[in-house]
């Protein structure tokens, strides 16, 4: 199993709208690519949340080739959609993990 983990710091001013958009739109579009079979969304528990909330969204793929298909075909368009929707209110980084 491959886990595509996206960690995102979300500005407090858009937090509720962003969470709803992720659950009702963005994550479903990522699943609709067929590259991932499931996802989970977590809020990172931090002491200081004065500058925003942090989330980890994990998408599960059967193989690394499924992940690369996502990266090569779908990633740019979906990333641009998030950027256009929320501008500079979200800061993210990505990691790819393999189950051992």
C-alpha cells in the first residue's frame, strides 16, 4: 500500500469553508481519478493554533504506479484548483509512504 500524505496549514479565516470543501469536493475529485481507493483526513493537535489549523490528508493507493499516474496526469489541475480557490491561505507539503 502507498500513502500519499498531504499536510496543510489552513488560515483560521477560511478553516470551516476549507474543511467543507475538502470533504465535499476536493477529496472526492481525487478519489474519482481512480488512482486512490480511500482517504482519511486528520486534524493535527497542536498547542498553538493562533495562526491556523494543520491537517494531514492521506490518500491510499494500491501501487506506486497508481500514485505516479495521479502525479503525471491529475495533480497539476487539482493543485491549481485549490490554489485558485484559497490563494495564499493554505500552505502544504507532501510525502509519499510505503507500508512496511
